[in-house]
């Protein structure tokens, strides 16, 4: 259970309420949106696991001869992506705001605390955006699934195996062969040349496929500066500068989820999936009065996951492989 800390408000403004609307004076810290999701292809399923399969047909072409010489075989390789079961459980006492500067967030009908403006304001301004921030910064890339301890709230980042672990596990299994880059140069122009060399190792059959090269926002900023310095230009789309790898169909995208990592990865968009489960998926957290009639509980649970269908089509480097 989390109490509402109004100490700072009271200390700054005193315990008074003058009846004016002060919502525009309540500021929130900037929260991170889930940018990695925008790179992936979003799909909705009914199951707890996305069950795809990689299919391949062996060589069929041969020179003519009169005899019947059949060749060629179809094979399937399962390519599942597991979904994690997420939840939020938040409990607070709106009465903590009484007789404080922020009392305007309480209500006129004290018995119905679930209807107080505080609850809606908290959900809209904080909880929804915090879910997105926790997903982006702690689950989508750096998450490592861990067992739940009954009766104990677990940390964010332990519900699913994030993209880093998925890629590294695929490297260990031999499904992905990392491209050697070593540690990247801190010089922006040299870094651009390193990225160009990285992309040049992709198989030629991917030259005409539009792909996004995902990296941390710090590396993407370094690339943008190096690109402008090297080519004296940048492509502007809808008011935003878009930076590509020269002479390729690869676009560079920085995401908050990769903060602090030099691991980069690139794959066709259809191979990169952000998955939601339709049944029981969360649209808005639920609100109810708790066991204590003055406590308000906000809760919700849903399934979602992220990953790659065909691991062999993920191009990544040799950094951050632990």
C-alpha cells in the first residue's frame, strides 16, 4: 500500500484550500513512452503464446532428363513467442490530501472516494504513462523472467525475457551469428562508417527490403551528427529528420529501451512482433473501494509480449552479449 506524500506540497503552500482549480500547477516528471513498440509489427492473438513456424523448401531445380528424379523437401521449425502476464495493484488513501493545498483533487462526496477527481487524475496522468515507461525501460529490452514469490510484489523487468536476452540466447543456440563490430567509436563520423560496414555484411537478398536498425538514443544521436558531418544533409519527413544508412534501405532508430547498451539489431518489420492478447487485455485500469472503505484500489492484468519470429533473420553485433 502506498500513502500519498503531500509533505512537499504542504511545506511549500501551507495547509489551505481556496477553492480555485489548481490542476494546472501539478506537474509530473517526464515519462518515457514505448518507442520500441513502434518499430515492431503489432498483432493481437487469443492465446498466451504466438505460435508461428519457419518453413523452408530445399533445392528443386535440376537439368532435364527423361527419368523421374524427384528432389526437394518441405521442413518446418517452430518459432513461438511467449507472452507475459502483467498486472498492476495500487492502493492509496485519498484522505491524505484533506486540508492540504491539493485538496481540490478530493471530492464533494466523501463517502464515494473511488469517484474523487484524484483517482481519475492519477490514472490518466501517472499510472497509464508509468506502465508504458516500465515496459520500455525495464521489460522490452532488458527484462529477464524470474519466478514470482507468493505474497510479494515483484520488480518490473522480471515478467518476460526482453529482446537482449532473446538475441543472446539465440546466439548461444547458434541461431544468430553476431557481426563483429567491437566497441563503437566515439567519433560521430567514424561511427557512421562503422554502421555502414555493419550493414554491408547483410546478405544481398535483403538489399531491397526496408528495415530499421535499432540502437540506443545516445548512439542514434551520434549517428545523426556523424551523418550530417559526413554527407552534409539529412532527410526531413514530416518535420522530423530521418537518417538512413547510405545506399541502403535501412533506417536508423534510437529507442530508450536500449539505453546504456551498444547492442544494435536489425530485421524485416514483419519478423519483429509486438503481441497483445485480445481476451482479458487491459484498456483501462479498474477502480474499486478496498477492504478499508477509505482505501481506493486501482488494478488490472493483461498479456503481452515482444520478439522475433525467425531468429536467423536478426542481424546484430557482438556487443552486450552477457
